[in-house]
C-alpha cells in the first residue's frame, strides 16, 4: 500500500511547494527592501559524492537555515534551469554563468532563500544541490561573496552509483510521466548536459560515444570538476574542497575544517551528533567504466590528482545514433 501511495504523496508535495513558492515571489514587492545581504554557503559536487551527508549535518546546526535540493525554488526563480523538468517541461540549461542571472532572478532568490533565513534568525544560509557546482557564476551573481564546500568522490564509485540509481524504476511521482530518478523527465538533464557541454567545448566530438548511464555519469563527474577548476582562481579562499575519503576517514578533522571555514561555532552536542552520522566509506563494485580516449585520459588524470585508486578503461565503442538520448 505504501508503494502505491508514495507517488501520490510526492506529487501532492511537489505541487504544493511550487504553489507556495510562486505565492511568495508574487507578494507585495515593498517587502523586498527589508531583505538584506547575509552570509551564504553552497554545498556542491557531482551527485553521489557525499553532499547529502554534509548538507544534512549542517542543517542540524542551530545557526543555519538549510535548503535541501529545493528544485521548486530554483524553478520559481527561473523555470528554464529546472533540468529535471519536475516543474517545467522543455529545454533547460545545465551550465550557468553570470549572464543567465537577471535582476528579477536576484529578487526572487532573495525572496525565496534569504528572506526566510533572516526571518528565522539564522546566521548563515546553506543550500545543497549537487549540480550547482556547474552554476558557480550564476550563484555568484545572485549571492556575491558566498562560500562553497566542494565534495569530491572517486569517479568510478560515482559513475557506478549513478548507473545504479538511474535504473531505479520504483521512484515515481504522480503527474510526472517519463521521470528518471537521475536524468529527469524524458532524459531532460542529459539533453541539457549535451547541449551545454558541446557549447562549452567539453569533449563534443566524443559525446555521441557515451552510450550508457555509467559513461554519462563519469562525464558529469568530469565536467563538474572542470567547472570547479574554472572558478577556482576567482573563488580563492571561499572554496573548501574535501574528498569523501577524507570525510569518512577522519570526520572530526573534516567537520572542524568545515565549521572553521563557515565561521560556525561547534557545540559539543551538535559536533558529537554530527561525527556519529559519518559512516565508513562505501565502495561501489561493478563492471569497469569504459570511456572514449580523450574523456578517459582527462578522467584518469583527475582520479590521479585526488589519489583515487579507480581508473577508467580507454576504448572507442561503436558509434550509437541513439547515444545522445537518455539511458
């Protein structure tokens, strides 16, 4: 019975949240003047890298207003960035820079994110949506001076995890036919990654060779790291990078570094509860990840840079006309 009711509950929740967000941004604009700048931080990184764990730990801190993957809020700010097509049907943007932000985008961001945080007395607003790592320029335009916690995990583990999650056919939301848990409705997220990846010059000649979700997940991991590198010089000390292995091997040191980075006090009660949430590292066993030559070379170079043991295998699979479609 629970499995039958869950899709309806999810659909109702999504619709209600989106309705409430729309109401909030359409209210009396005189209230916008009362929203002032406040410290913000974003937990980013390719999905399946530990961002949920870090985000939820920070969400328990009394000084933090935390937003967990608020797709409805981002879709209310701009429907064309809803890459999963949960609230908007049609082409969307995956890679975002400053030019995609408008005065109205910033107003809506303040209304939806900053206003509630300030009214709740929070000292820090923290948001967690993994692929915001590919939207640093956009976030900078909305919230200049924000800090970024970047989680990095072994790309082989990530690719296998994405492959497994994308094949989960039990996750459904009523009113969203064709929704894939990872790639969005009718593959909308992958389509956006292809379009934007080609435009940005991220291995356009080899994109048609990515024919399954493990390969596509490896590509997402790679371009996420390359986008972070593109912004690294400008972010400077506003970027804190932690690997999943560091977090799980020594949670006390990692969480202390995060709190110091965010200027958050550490009560012993919160800190001990946070440390207890960090479990031993999980490894995703499976078939070797096979990638086209140039992508494979870059992927393995990143693996070596972070001292991850896994390596992809270079191979040029037969070109598949359908490879740019969702897995």
